[in-house]
C-alpha cells in the first residue's frame, strides 16, 4: 500500500509539471489556433539558461533568468517567425513550428553536448518520510510550485483584461479585433507565457531523481503532448487533468513494471500514449475539448 | 452638430479579383442615423469591414478611397486603432462570445475604448440602463441567451467602447418583429444620447423609419441616396425594398387565365 501511495504522490507531482507544459500548449493553441511543436525546445532553452547561470549568480536569480529567457525565446519566435505567416492556414503554421523546433533543438544540443547540467536547486536529494511513505523534497516543491502557478494563471485568465482579451481572441479573432483587441499582442503574450511556464517545468524535469539537464530532456517535454491532447487542446482544465493523468499513469506503470513484464520493458514511457488513444477513441475532442460543430 | 462624423469618399474594395465596392461615397453627419439599404451581396457588410479595417480576415482589401472620422483618416489604421478613434461595430449575426459570460462580453467590448476605469463604469451603467436584462444575466454564458438578448448584448458590447459612431450590421436579422421593434427603439435612444449611427439593413421599412438619410447600395455601388422620407416615398424603393406591389404587377397577376397562379410540375 505504501508503494502505491508513493507512486501516486510522485505521479501527481510529475503530472503537475506536465500540466505546466500542457498549459503552455493550450495557451498558444487558444490564442493562435496553432499546435506548437516547438514547445519542447522552449523548455530546453529555459532549462539551459538556468543550468548554466546558477553557478555564477545563484539559483533563484538563475531560475528567474531562465524563465525570462524562455519567455523571450517564445516571444522572439512569435515576432520573428509566426507573425510573418499570419493569415496562413493553421496546418502550415504548425509545420513552421516543427522547423523552429529543429533549429532551436539543434543549437541547444550543440551547446549542451554530452554534458549533464545540474539545475543547482536548493532541495538536492533530501527525502521527506511520513510513516511508511517517503517522497523527495523536489517532488513536493514541484507540486506546490506548479499548483501555485496554475492557480495564478487561471485566476488571471478569468479575471484580468489580459484574460478577457485572450479568451475573446480565442473564440473569434475578427470579432475580438472589432472590440479593439490587439491580436498581435495577444499572440505575443501567449508565446511568452508558454515559454515562462515551460522554463519552470524544465527545472522540475531536471531535479532529483533525474540526473539533470541533458539533450534528452526535451523528450520528457513531449509527454505533455498526450496530456494536452487527451484533455482537449483548447481547454485549460483539460490540460490540468490531462497532465495529472499522464503523470500518474507513467508513475504507476513504471512502479509496477516488474508485475507487468509480459508487456516488455519501458512501459512507463508508453503508458501515457496508450491512455491518450483510449480516451480519444471514446471522446474524440478530448475530455474537456470543444467539439467541432458545423452548422448546415 | 452639423459637422460630419464619418465620411466615406470614393471607397473601393474587393476580395482578390472580385470587386465588392466601387467608388462608394457616403456621409454620416454628427448626431444622426444614416441607413444603407441593399439586398444580399450588395456590399453592405464589405462597406462596414472596410471602415473597421477587418477586410483582411476575409481575404479582402481596400483598393481606393478614404474614410475619415471627424477629419482624421481611418484608412491604413489597424482595427484596434479604429476602435480607439471612436468607431464600434455590431457585426452581422451578433457574434457574441458565446463561451464567455455576459459580463465578460461587456468587458471585452471595453478593451479597445480609451475611457479608462471611470469611462468603463459609465459605459456599463449606460448599457445596463438601455438593457436591464444584461444586468440580470451578467453571470450567464452568452451562448445561452435568446436571439434578441444576444443582439442586445452585441449592441451593449459595442457601446462599452463609448463610440462616437456606432455601425450596426443588420441588427433585425433573424429576430421576431416585436424584438426587432424593440432594438429599433434602442437605436433611436442611443442616437438621442449623442452617438451617430450607421445602420445597414435589409429590413428597409424599419431602417427608413429610424434614419434621417438613406443610401441604396446595389452590386457595390450607391444607386440612390437622399433623405429617408423621400426615399421611403419613392416608387423604386417601395417596390424593391418595402414589398409594396405596384398596380402593374398586381394586374399582371390578375391576368392569368383562372385568376390563380399555378405551378407547373417540376421535371428535374
């Protein structure tokens, strides 16, 4: 039972980090209707800035720099690339983001090389033990931070003018423009916010018990894809539920791997996708996604 | 009073090779209601899109002419600057943000206005006075409102920007006659409060009652214009837009052999 509790808690923590990444996907998708395949490289960029700076300026300033850096990279991608294609078909834009992702990832892997960069976090490998259940401090920090950020984000989305503009633009860009919403600014903001959230996620994807930031970290970010999709690409609630579902599934599948050897190894990496396919078979628009409705 | 609020001169616009507006000129004098009549495809919505600079959303562009508001040019501005300059549009088909609450829809309407916090509060009071139902339903999703209430919301949302000129694209479309009359009363009230109105309508009877001046748009060109009461009395407009059958047409009908028109079987 204690194994189960540990796996569940770890899964929730991991899931909340995936939710941060998935939220970024959803924000960009809602503001611009573009599926952003470059998200993993934004995450890697944020993690890279934090990991390289923490020795010189300390952890917290480095983390802030990482967040700012990833937000800047996101904004730059929007401003320098996506804006030139505005008005093009969304599928064209999605493919453009694949190109951006290849460019950014190539440059970052060149810089990282074969190193494993430590994020320099203050939690280290400390473990909290309550009765039979033990959980790493980093996991607790991840869960608390992610929950906090998500709450702030959702409140802002609901109550600020920025949120109203964002939701209006998501529902109908033309009508939003008629109301005086600056669509360029909305989309720039969405990319920057998504970058910032990804940088925070990057930190918690590279802390204990993982070895640190390496080239493969962006692969971990890809797990937020099934999270965003199974939640419904245009739903913030969906991103949260999807993230948690993916995290818990992965954690449980990895933890009980020894009981599931007949399925082969590496089940933990595969399980999120299995869940996604299963959910999409039953609800094609995702758990909370808006159904495509066409009036005839 | 007396000056012109919105002045459109020689405006041409099109969608790719299709020319939707040809050298259209019209004027909305300050404090008046002006209507533009015309059937489907006459270019009415294109005209409003050209003024609000949203043609690009439909693959269109302005190819010539000028639009000015109180002497300041509006052409070549992005849509948000047009709103900030004082022109708000109620788009055809209402287009409320159906997933957002009524209150958030109104907030969205105030995003482009220049009034600040005080101006927004005043605009909201005005909207709630005009449409008390919007205050009652503030927390409800806009998609759940009835058609008439959605139209009220669309008008209220546009007023949140405290515009000098309000553009209305077929506000009576799809509404029950009683609700259409209600909207018409509100338009009159809005105008009396000092907002100039450019009303685009297919319902000519309603539009001509409201407006002091009218233009008839056909296939992208202004074919008739003049004081609304004169146009309402003109045979041309009566026959085409007011559904008044003239004597000749009536006698044509009477001339069929058995007095009743008959349909031939369709041999498709």
